[in-house]
C-alpha cells in the first residue's frame, strides 16, 4: 500500500462522522438491525480489572489477557515510540475503555511509513473498544487476527488517520456506534491486503460481511483516489436507514447513492457544511474529555516543499493538524516572523500566507512554520532552504 505522493493523499483525505450510529459489519452473531447508544460501559462486566493512568511512554503489549478482562484507561495518555501504541488480546470479551493515543509523526511523513503505524492492534474475539481517542496514526484500530470476530467499537474519536480508521483485514463481523472519525484516508476496511485503496469510506472485499447503516453522517471533500468507494458496494448493503452524505468537493457527487427509500440524503455546499459542523459540535458536546491537552500540533511545510528561489509575492502553505484544533500557524525566516499568524485553514489542514518576498534583503534563508494549539503547545516544522532573489 505505497503511494509516493503523500501530499496528494494529504490533500484528498476524506473526513467522516458517525453520529448516534449503528453501523454493523454483519456476520455470524451480529443482529441485522442495530440500536444506537447502547446502555452502560463494558467496564461493568464481570472479569479481572487493569487500570492505566497518567502519561504512558512505553507501548502496552499484552496478548495473553484473561477472558473478559477490563482495561480502564480513562485517565491514561499514550505517547509512545514505535509503530504500535497498544497491542492487546487474549481471551474473548476483553474490554478497553477510555484514554488517548497521541501520534507524533509530521504530515510530510511518507505514506509507506505511516501505513505501518497503529494506534491499537487487537487479537481476540468479541473485543469491546469504547471512549478511546486516537490522533495521527496509520490505522486507528486494527482487528488483526483471524479470530477477531464480533468486535465492537463505540464512542471513539479517531482523528487524522493516514490509512484506515477501522481495519478489519480478516473480514470478521463487528459493529461501530456513536463515533467520530475525522480525517481518515480510508474510513472502514474489510478485505485482505492486496492493493492500495484510499480516499473513500469503504474498502470492501467480495468475501467481506454485509453492511447495515443507521443514522450516519458522512462528509467527503474529494473523490476517492483508488480501489475504494464513498458509497457501500450495492451487493454488500443489507440495511440502510436515515444516513446523510455531505459532498464538499468540486462538481456533482461522483458516485451513485443507493436508491432505496430513506437510505441516504445528499447535502452539498453551505447547507452541507453547516449540517456537518452541527453534527460534529453535537457529538463533541456529548463526549467531553477531562484529559489534559498535552499534545502539540503536527506541522510540515507544504509549499514550497523543497529548496526554492522566491521572487515577488508568493504563497506559503503549511499542513498543520492538532488532536484538538490548530489555533494558528506562524511562518518564519530563521528566528524572524514573517506576516501575521494564519488562523484560518483553507482547505482543510492547510494554512496559507500571501507574502511579499521583497520585504527582506536578497539572500539564503531557512523557512519554517510553527503551529500552535489553544493550550499553547507548539511545534515547528523542518526547515526549507529558500533563496530570495528580487
């Protein structure tokens, strides 16, 4: 799954949200009609208990947990080196609740490297994941074993996943409820790995389970890139009620929505953006986090992306993303600020300054961008060597 042009992928990352959803990946043991907002936490189940608190600097690695083990990570934050933050499994019915997994790889990281990073890898049947936040990995969660049947994911927030938000390579049954997936290169994958596929919501194999969708909201900013779709494959759609597809890309929506009554509503333009913003705000209001904001933004120069000679008025663009929100991006030549801090992203993840290069003497400079979040955490991009010649 290698794409040499990571900038193309950054520009075309799809975004989606599942609001009060019951999206079932149907198979043996999974009902054909889901119920949104399942009551109670899996922490109430009987079984051994493990608590994970504070900032974790080492990967959690235990695939021998007893049946029905409950891992309470409500106050845990994982900032770990390596390509997997949490590797968990063992007996059936394991519950993982809460916490935050924070990636640290800049937007310019090549896709080949991002593809091999995982917020969480699961080995175990009937695994239950709830209330977890994951930022800046390849996959949010990967059900990575043949026996990972009847998994469930609910009330999670995955942001800026540069591969699959939910990976299900062994095409097992499962369900996703009431979760926010914001900035996924691929929403949901259910197929053995055979070839690339990015920019859509569904990466589905002919042998993968049937799909039922209830009360979901999807936003797409561009067409899919390759080997995947924005709309579920017709032959795999079992049930579909009250879903909204928001298209903010150019031209008409590029695929055919299911025609069955009440399945999908299409919204575009300002009405679509307003609907999306309202849905996200509602979800976040219903899922407040008490965790401290310890994660700085990630940032890379987008344009210029390499050594360049600049003349006259130029556009400087950085890609910046934060686990919460980027408050602003300040461009610099060496230690000197140039222009005002850019506080508006347009398009998504891109912060652009129009700058008159004649405001500084000719010569060689190091160009950087510093991204800031509302908590005051900052990150400065790698330097780009430029020459001013006017």
